[in-house]
């Protein structure tokens, strides 16, 4: 009797105009396919498998915790592992005195950060409303609220379903901020001041921003001085700064936080997720500055939000501790050099075949291509090249705004070796050459 095979379309999830990879195992940056080939994971899955596949450190941590007990709400069972995660995470990102909310995913981390910011500003500043302002080139999660609030046009809900929300100021990147031929600089932060003042400072709780753009525009890096000026504008108006480092945090851009690339950019709240769970567990952390956290327990504050049934459970925490073990064992000097070498090689591509522009930092780059060339390039990269039978996987970005941009996110696992990076560069170069 034939066994019924579930139809692919029964799974209600996003898809791409390419065949699925039939993966049977994975190790480090490599995906092993049923046909015997390997595919290099050039985008760390969905830019989350930051310490590679099959980490022994993560596996050992989870195995040890599961042998003790797998679940216990932190309000009921003493949260030893969760407290260790909070302590080590804050030290790792140079915010050792912060308080931490652990939740189940990046989207919920953003929503919790919004709730905490509103609570803080109503207690501290007697704000009348809790408006959250975002940019026109932003993505802050996949809930109805966060999709409506942010600037990813491709994923925004219909206008009738957006709760009247939307991005409030142009991002400081030329494709979305028209300078009549000029380029963006720190003065573009004046658009943030204009947006706050238009709403009324008494109504705005926070500005929510990605220090380095993620997958909406493809790794745009803000001009020097921009983030510092945004912070100054917000401080002058008693408006909090929230940095969404769901994708960029924990060394993805070469530093513990992306904001560390510039002085004077310290946010009030930080959201971390992808690099903390690293694909082994769904988790996020919201970090709150020490001078603000006590306001959340003030007599006039609303109750702290419930973080969800599965939030901060011991198995999540154990996986996070294994990820932190991996990150702390990185040879940062060699890691930094690999990121710089990757960036230098990618920046040689513009003008070759389908490649239009390259941007990014550390182990995060956007390779923008000419219209209509994205999927041909992705397919070519997964095919055997002239020097190797293995291919490489990349995550696509399809841009937003006018003009629309599209391209590949190049974001290999942070634990990749020199040989791995050499292969990745060669695979992408071969694919570009084949389409030239």
C-alpha cells in the first residue's frame, strides 16, 4: 500500500521559487543533502545559526538540563539557568548592570520592549500616550502590531488592517531618503526630531531603530554620527531609544552590539534574539538600562507583562548558555580578520554580471543585484561550480521603498574557518561569473 506523502502546500508558510534542499544532516556551516552533495550555509539559515549546526557545547548543555528537568516557570521554579543567561549575556554585550526580560522570539521581544518603554515613560515623564516611531526601511517582527508599525512594505498589512500605524521618518539611506542626488549623513537625524515634534513629545514613548539594517534593505550601514545624533535628539525630548538588534546583536556585525561601531549611541533598551538562540531554540532578550529598570516596579507602573508560557524555560536557557559558550570561545582577532576579508572580497563584485552594490559589516553583507537577477543568482550559487561540486545557500532580501532593491544576504556562521570563508567567496564569485 502506498504511503500518503503530505502535500507541500498544506504547510502554510512562506516559499521561494526554488526546490527545497533535501537536508539529511548538518555540521558547522555545512548542510548535507540526500544526493550526497554539500551546501554551504552562507546566510546562517535565516541569519540565526550564528554558531553553526551541531554544536557540541549546545547539545551538552541541553542534555544536562533535560536530565534534571525540562520545564519550570520562572515565577514558580527558581530560575537558576535563566539568571545565568541574563548575567553572562549582559556582560557579553557590555551592559553588565542591565535588567533582562527573556521571551520566546524576536517579535515578542519587540512587543515587550514597546510595553516596557511605554510603562517607563508614563511613570518617569507622565507621557499621555505611548507612540513608538520607526523608519521607512525597517522590520521589527511578524505580528499584526509590529508589521503595521514598521517600514517593510512587502510585509505590511493592508491599510485597513494597520491600526492607523506606520513608519514615521525616512531611513538614512539614499534609496529611501531623497536628497536630489546627494547622500545621507548625520544631519538626516533631523527627520527623527521632526517626527517626534509633529506627534508632540508628550505622546512619544520611544524611537525603535535597527542600528544596522537587516534583511529589509540588505545590510545598510548608517552614516557616521547618525545614531549618536538620534540619541541626542531623543534625550532632549525625554524619548527613549530602543535598538532592535534581533539580527545584528552578538557579534554578527563584528562587535558585541552593532551600535558599538560608533561612540555615543548607547540605547535605553536593546532587543536580542537570533544570535542568542542561534537556531537551537526560539528565544529573545530585552535589556533595560539600570537607571530605568526600577521604574518598572514603581507603584504607579502597570504590571510587568506576562512573558508567555514557554518564555525563559530551563531548556531554552540551557541552549542559550551553550551558544554563549561558543561565542566566548571565538578567537576574536581571527574572527575579525575573516569578516574583513569577506567584506573586501565581496566589494570587488559590483559591476560584475548581476551585482549592483555591496554593503555591510563584520559577518553581515547585502549583495544587491540588478532587477530580475536575484533568483537566477541564488539558483546558480546552489549548483556545482567549476572548481567544486558543492554549492552555497543564501537568504534573499527583496527590499522596500522606491526604487525597490533585491539581493542576497551573505551572513556565514561566526564559527566559520578560513577555509570556509575561502569557499564561500569562491562559490559566490563562480555564480556571479556564470551569470555574466
